């Protein structure tokens, strides 16, 4: 039963990461075009629809995805007996996650111009796909909760706290994959909706 749970966990991570990677590759032409535009460096330009904000989101998302190499290296060590120094991979995971988080939070406008701090108030499930645009606020809060729970897992003092925060970290990260996929898809479908 434990092996099945681990396989489901591993499969869900691969599926979530694969969907986001596909959407990021699909979004590359938009990223490339944003590199050709001259940024104005006003505060509005750093947010979602701005040139710099889109660049930050794209690079930050790739950093968060690359940080997951640590998770896969853990599976290689545990199940395939590959000899890897996991401490270095954990340091790389933390560095990429924190840097990617900061870039994505700047993109979200958090906290200086964070319009979607109340994601469920603006969510309109009867408004079709465009009614789900408010998922971006939920995504920001999920990223923050994944970061905090990850920090508690790494630097927490008690084993019980580490165990609980590790579970929260896993589910917050999985929920982040789902909402990030929705957000990227909607951002590509409705690029002008803010």
C-alpha cells in the first residue's frame, strides 16, 4: 500500500510538471516577443501583463520547475540506489525555489499592487474560462504556503512539525501545479484580461 502511495505521489509530480513544462514551451513565442519589447520600468510594467513582469514570471516558473530535480534525485537514491549527495541537491532546490518565488511574486504584484489577494471573491465559475482568471490570486497564496511549509520542513525544530509541514508542502505544491497550469493556459487564451 505504501509503494502504491509513493507511485501515485511520483506520478502526480511528473504529470503536474509535464503540464506546466508543456505550457511554458507553448508560451515561449510570447516570452521571446517580450524580450524584443523595450520595457518602461514603471511599477505597472513589472506586473503580469507588463513586459518585465512577463519575463519574471517565465523565468521564475522555469526556476521553480528546475528546483524539482531535487525531488527526482530523492527517488533515484531511494528506489534505484543511485549514489547522489542529496544535501547539495536540496541546497539547489531551495535556491531555485526562493529565487523563482521572488520573481513570480514580483510578477503577481505582491504585495504592492496585488489585485487578486481575495481569489474566491473574484472567482466566477459560471463565467466560463474567463471567470477562472482569479485563479492567479489563489496561485500566489499557494506559492507562499508551499514556500513557508518548505522552510518549516527544512528548518523546523521538532520532528512532528517537520512531518506535518512536509505533508502540507506536498499538497500545496501539487495544488500550485494545478492552479499554475490553469493560470498559464488562461493567460495565453485571454492575454489582455487583467
